């Protein structure tokens, strides 16, 4: 594992890896751990958006909806060019979820010195993420996230992914950047799958 991590770090440089998946697929869990392993900075669009909404009393995510593209471009994209991130690789969690935002994300990342080197899709079924959501509600281990409180809101998030984010992944696939990873496993197994996929990509490059 250590040798593979070193190879991935050499290949990645100050580039970025963007992680996508359905709600409850483990994007942030994998992203934080991957960032720690790669000495990278972790940047989650969802975390940023929820913080902005709480501060400014906005209500998009409480209904399960994605932010409009113009708001995403204005408020989220500038994070990629922050000076405190300049010399580090980045692990991104779902930055650019709406079809049509992909090129803007790639351009902003490139201009900031963090070219996107790979896009990971954590694959798990819609029924499985619903089961994960219900289990998390029973355990109370998701905190009080407003977009997790009601089942109909969570289902709307799944619908948004299906209609707006799947085309984003198809675009990255056409560009040869997409790595599909089975996320229907334990956290350690999923993480190992991600490392294996990135290591294989580093060897191809």
C-alpha cells in the first residue's frame, strides 16, 4: 500500500482528484482519508454549500436540490484558486455536479495549478443508499444535516444525481478521466479499491 501511495503522489503532483457518487456513497469519507494519505487538501462542495446556506439563510439543499450553476460558478469555483491551496494536491468531493459545469471546473483547476488527473465514481445502487440513509437515521450518526432529515428530500437528492450528475460522469468518461469503483463494500475495501484504481491510472500515465 505504501509503495502505491508514493506512486500516486508522484503522478498526481499538485493536481486534483474529483470524487462523485450518490448521496451516502461515501464521497467525503473516502475523500478525507485519501487526502490524508496523499498529503493533499480536501475540498467538499457540499460542506461549503451547507455552510453558506446556514450563514445566508438559503434553502436549496433543504429541498434536496442542487445549487444553480451561476451560483456554483460564483461562490464555489473560486475556492480552487485559493492561495493556501496553491502548493498542494487537492481531493475534491463532487465539485461541479450539474451537467455543463465540468469544463468550468477543469479550467479553474488547471488555471490554479491543480489539473484534474482523475475522476472517481463510487458506484452503489439507489436502493442501497436508501437503506444506508434509513440505518443512519436510526443510529443518528449523520448529525442534523437539513438535507438528510426527510426521506422525500433524500429521494430528491437521488433524483438530482440521476438527472444532472450522471451526465457529468459521462462527460468525464468521454475524456478518459473517469475511474469507476465498487462502493458496495466495507469502508476499508472501498478505500483499497480507490487506491488500486488510482495506482493503475498512475502506471498508465
